[in-house]
């Protein structure tokens, strides 16, 4: 799975600045804070904030382009956004990284679910999970941050442990509704902007960002696990005459580049339509906060630019994985 991009929708392998995976050391749990910082079940507000500062650094070091502390993000929102990212990033790594067995992964994710339940019931959090969950508990107590979206994320992470194919586009959208959209919903809560219209547009953006990352990483996902991962809907692959082996090996592109280009154009255009469904949200939120509006505008613009780059190479993401460079970001920064 991907924790989505930028602050709006954090996705597994990407972020909205580069939409590319960083080859950095994996986060291993339990994470012990350095020095004198103690983050146990009896943590005070002060120690929770200390944990937040530490794990914010951890998160940025893990995926250095993810703007947990973005200058565009209002200062008062950086701690809760870091808490959300920290939880989602580490849970996603449990589901998708390392050499643990499926049973071990599911057991650790179940421990995460129990920690969320402990926060809701005001029970102590297991000490080994405190660096992840004490800051989240602090924000839940301080702001009323809802935890239902966090449970939804965990359900998607658990699904990722055992499911590597999606029968239909509707099944893929259901996955995105739990793997991506909940983070956008949490952001709307923090922005005090969780209205039905805003949520609908945020969900469209988050799903679009998730799918953008999936299409960008077709070749990378093909190498995941014993069977590889394929997010392209199975019924659509069959309709276009492609087998799983064609996708995993790249033969789908090599055997008929023009046909593959048309297939990928169909996929990117559908995602572009989702971005269009959410296009009014950055400006609407920008009326509440210029910084928030700009943060989301750049998120959407980065995703759309990746789609353009996929189209520019005729969908050949096997040999030309699209990424945004500094020229792209300079253009996006000055574009209105």
C-alpha cells in the first residue's frame, strides 16, 4: 500500500513532492526515543510532546521529502499532522516492508488496533508503542481528533498483507476509500472544514493521488512479495488481453507499445477526472487559510504532473518511472 502524498493524503511509497520512494532505513518497532525522553503509559503532556518532536524527526528522516513540518502548514497543525503521519507511516511499513511473515504482520497491526481502542477508552498504551501512539492520544484528547479514520487505515493495511490483486475498479476504489481517503478526512477535521462537499472533493483527491502512485509504481509493485502486486483491475486487464505475467514482466508494454500506451492513457485519464472532481477544494480551503490552500494546491498539481509524465512516456513506467524535479516544482510554485 502507499501512504498518500504530502500532508493531505500520506500513500505507501510516495509523497506529493517527488512521488518516489526514498531508499532509507526502515522504521522498526518498537522505536525507542533517544536520550532522556520517556514515552510510557504514564506519559505526561510534556513527554507526549517530546515524543512528538522525536518521532516527527523520525518520520521526516524516513521519507525525507514528506513535508510533515512544511513551512506552508500552519504551525499549530504541524504536531497533529506529524502524529497522524507517524501512525500511518509505521503501520504501513509493518504491512508492506521487511521479511516478517503474514501472521507476524497481522499480529503487529492488531496491536495497533488495540492501541487505538486503548486511546478511545482512556486505557494505558503498551509501552513499546508509546512513541507512535502517545502523540496521537494527546491530539485525540486535545482536539477530539477522530480515530475511526485510523481504524479504516488499519483495515486497508491488513488487507494489503494478504491481497495482491483487485478484481474490479470498484474493488480498487473500496481499497482507496480506506487506504487514502481517511487521511484527507482527518485533515479536514483539523482544518475545521469537514463538510459533506469538502469531504466528497477530498476523497476524490486522495483516491486520485493513490491511483497516481499505483500507476507510477507498476514496475516496483511487480517485484513486491512472492507473487508481486498488481493494482490494475483484473477485469480490465483481461478485457485488454493482458495476463498477470504480462504486467509483472513488463511484456505488456514491450509486445505492443502503442496498445499499452492507450491502456495507460485510459487509466491516467480516469484519475485526471478524479482530480477534476476535487479541483475546487484548494481554493475553498484557501479562503480559510492561504497556507492550507497552497499546500493542497501543490499536492494536486504534483499528482497531475506525474500523470502528464506517465502520458509523456506512453505509459512506459518500466523504463521511465516519472518523478518531479526541481524545475517541475518551481513551475508548480509560480503557476496559478
